[in-house]
C-alpha cells in the first residue's frame, strides 16, 4: 500500500442482501483501519481480497449490529487463531454499551473463563473524539440516529465526511468546504432513524448535495439510481474507493 485511500467494502443497510453492511476500510501508511465492523465483515473482507489478519485497527461509530456485531468474529479469531489483539477505538460511551449490551452475552465466557472486552482487543477510548492514523486525523461528530443511543460520524482528514447512520444534520447543510460526503440514504419513503432520499433533497442545498454520495442503501438501489444520481453526486459503489 502506498497512497492513502478509503475503500467501500460494504454499502448496504441492515436489511440488504445484495450489499454487505456499510463498513469502510482506510488504508494509509501500510496500515488498515476498519471503520465499523458489521456482521457481514468476513464476506466484505473476502471480496476485497483480505481477511481478518489484514486489519490493524477498528473504529466503531455505534453499537447496532450492522456496524459492530462483526467484532465477535474478529475478537475470537484474533485471540485464539492469530494470537494478537486488534486495537479498537470508539467514544467511551459507545465502548461501554458495546460490551455490556452487545458482546458480553456471547463473548463473556470462553474456555479461559470469564472475559472482558480487553481480553479480545487493545481498547482505545477516544475521549477527545480524535484519532490520528498514519498521518491522517479522524474526528468524531455526533449524529441524529436512534434516541438514547450514542452514535457518531467521522471526518476523515480534510477530504471526507462519513455520516454513518443519521438523519440530516443542520451543520452539514451549511458546510462550504469541498469535502466529499458519504451520507446515510434510506430508500424507504419514511424512516424514523435514517435520512431518506426525499429528506436529503429537501434538507440540503444543491451545492452540498453535489458533493454527496449515497451510502447505507437497500437492495432496491437500481430502481432508485436515476433519482439518486440526479439529486446527489452519485452512489458510493460497493467495492469502489477514493484517494485521500
């Protein structure tokens, strides 16, 4: 690996079958950082020509299954098969929920006895919401997703904004930079916790939408593609990538 790039190893929503979970792979400085780790992660990595041993670090935006439940497989395999711990980053409140409400039920006990999250991962709480990685700066920002559940998007260097799961964001509608926006885009007409295509069109000015790629979409993408490509900058295509 030479130049930094961001790969779209999965672009689907939680119900998608044609697409893997929306998980991104940042490659820079000879290292790989996985942004979210949903339950389809092994398939996504396989299709990218990679496997679990190729991942150096992981950043989790929130605890929903399509963004975090692949951690069980990564943690178990790296501990017992590869004898190493991947570094795991998240906001402190996300980490607390991740273990107690998502992973402990299946990973809390093993042949070694009772476990902690730290037994599987090199845990790194992002108390200031900033993660330096291979010369790039990643910054967390709060999103508008499920009420009561801490959830974040990620600013990646000065090039990309990834909303992860979110309704439209007021500050992003005022963003005047030239950054590419990977925005949650539900193809359902009404969705209480994800931005719909109609909402994106109404909420964001045209000059913002033309820098926007739809991500986290469903299997009906092809029926909606002409509308998405007219209204936004296009679609984040599974298997595609952008240079950073």
